[in-house]
C-alpha cells in the first residue's frame, strides 16, 4: 500500500529509496528494525543468490530488473551491506568473512548516529 511508504527516485547514489512505516525486526549483525530500503543497479549472478541470502536476509537482488536493494535502519548500514555483497560477488570475501566484518563494523556505524 503506497500510503504506508515514501519513495524517492534517483536521490544521491541511489536509484530508489523507500522509507516504510511498518518496520521488520532484524537481528543481524545486531538487533534493529529494518525500514529504509535503498536500491542500486547491480546484476547479481543467479548462482550467488543463495550465498547472498546466507550473508544477509535484508539484501534483495532482483534478477529481472538488474537491481540490488538493501533494507536496514540507516543509510550507512545499506552502503555496508551492498559493498559486502559486491565483495562476495567478486570473490573478494567469503560469506563467513563478510558476516564477521559486518559484525565488527556495525558498532562503528552506530556511533555516527
């Protein structure tokens, strides 16, 4: 329902930003509420969808549109998730390494609030 969200297109580095009124509890890397979804153009190879789901359930690659979205509680966390997604796709990090890095960096992201 459109009245339960606000959408901006082509804002800053994002193809699309959506702020949802309804939040979703998410416990990785720390407990928080997801409500801020940000999208970029990014073609994720279909064979990596499972790995990305293992990394973070709030990453949404869309094979048909050639987009990838991250949904979290702050823009910095979405940048982190999408950058770590890219590291997994390009083979720079494993899923386990990316998860560990996200756990280590989350307190630093939170300190900027």
